C-alpha cells in the first residue's frame, strides 16, 4: 500500500478580496504507484476523506509520496 499527500486549492469567501490562495492537504492510500494514482486523480478527482466534498481535478496542486 502506498501513502500519498495530495494538496488541493480551496476557494474561500475572502480569497477574492485578499488575493491569497488557500490549500488543504489530504492523506490518501492506494495500491497504485505514483504515476497511475496521479493519472487517475487528474482525470476524475476524488472524494475528500471526510466525505463532505468532491475534489475536482483542476483543484489538485500536487501529489507526493509519504
């Protein structure tokens, strides 16, 4: 099992006014190697581990092995 940290851009109500970017890191596990895992996320996105939102592919900033 591989462990990955995925950083995603988060829109905030005041982000437009402050011109600042906000990010959230997700820790995910997969049996896929990094390239296959990143390719799948880049095409489909993923459900946040808490299940409250779907992270769209365009919001993913980077993926790194842990």
